[in-house]
C-alpha cells in the first residue's frame, strides 16, 4: 500500500512510520520542517515538506495514496487556535476529495464528542465533523486518552517544589494512552478497509490523579507524593510565567475544568470504557522514573 502520514516524526508518528515500513508499505511522511528530511528518509520513507493548512500541498502529497493518516497539533498559530485547527481540517478534507483518497484514519481525543468546554479538544471536534461529511471515504477516528508522556513535563516542578497535579480533583478519572499503543492501533486501521465513518477509543489505562501520584511517587522514591489540586488562576499564572501564549493557557485551563465537570470522559465511559492498550500505568512509571533520574 501507499500510505501518507502527518505528524512528521513525533511521539506517535515515528513508531507508526516504523511499523508501516516494516510491514512493507510505501510511506510518505508530511513534515513542516525541511531538516527532518534526512531522518525520514533514513527510515525508508519519503519526505513531503509543507504546511497542513496548504490545500494544494496536501492534495499533491495525498495523490496516489491508498490511505492517509491525519492528526492536528494541539495549537496552531499565536491566536485563533481553534479556528486555525478547523481551517486545517477543512484543507485536509478538500485535499482528500481532490486526490481521490478513499481511506482516512484520524487521530482525535477523548472529549471530542463535545462542542465546547474541552479547551483545545474543541479543535478536533470540529475536524471530526468536517471529515464525517466526506462522501465515499471510509474514515476511522481514533480518540486517544491523555498521553502518559505528558506527565514528564511535571518532573521539573516535582523536583523544585514537590508539586504534582493539575486543576482537577485527585479522584477524577482519566483515560490515559501510551504512544506505542496508539501507533499500533493506527497502523492496524491504516491497513484495514474501514466501514464508513467510525469512532473508536484507544486507551491504555484508566486511573485517578491520586493513583498516578502514588505509583509515580513509589517509582521515584517519593512515597509521600500526593496529587495537588491546583486552583485555576494559579495554574494559569504558572503557565503564563513559563512563556505560554495567553490563549493556549486559557484553553488548557478550560480542559482541566472539562475533566472536573466530566465532559472530557463522558462519551468514553458511556460507550463502555473499553481499554484496548497494553501499556498500563505501572509500566509507564518505569519510563517516568528513568526520565526523572536523567533530569
């Protein structure tokens, strides 16, 4: 098969590309950065350098593809982030139609069923709706849980202030996903025919903040570590001080509020809370420990 992927060689895309190459497929990798070309080619894939907002570029990159993998970055541009994501989603749809692609697999997120109250996830909600409108295309949406690896960003705060948490409660349930499980599911779907428009969840584990803090604390030799419910305003000021754009900060705070309100995981639990991934919290804690000791 000829398969075009987006996401360059990110945490999910790189293992996905490796799996597709190993399975004998001809892979084209879209990247916004020309300096990734040699790395992409070293894997045995072809590089296509351009913007996912550029419909003309995407159409050319999609031509001849038996399947296309689409993903959206959590933020696009310094302002109007949700609108920019939606516009890129429309560029995807137009290019898919123009190139005659009949199989698409999209990476989405828990909470994408909701139109509002989910922060940056509102962007992929809109893209899901756009791709659902494609005629004659088998589109499978894979909604991921929160990435395990995002907890690695908390290591500096744990080391400097002993704080681990977010702006939701210790007993709020989180759907969690490991990139390896996600790349496996994406590879499987890209090699399958699909059946109209489908939504599936790829979740490795379900846990609470309290349990995550306990497992990580044991792993790094801090058994006293607990989950801290960080007030919205304190979280906001901390991210602003770290240099994040105000609009993105507002969206991230809203996402935590969506967790508190149960909006983010509502559909996942309503649909049966099917956990399909193999890498559980305790296994990821080994990665967390290794990263903690390196930093």
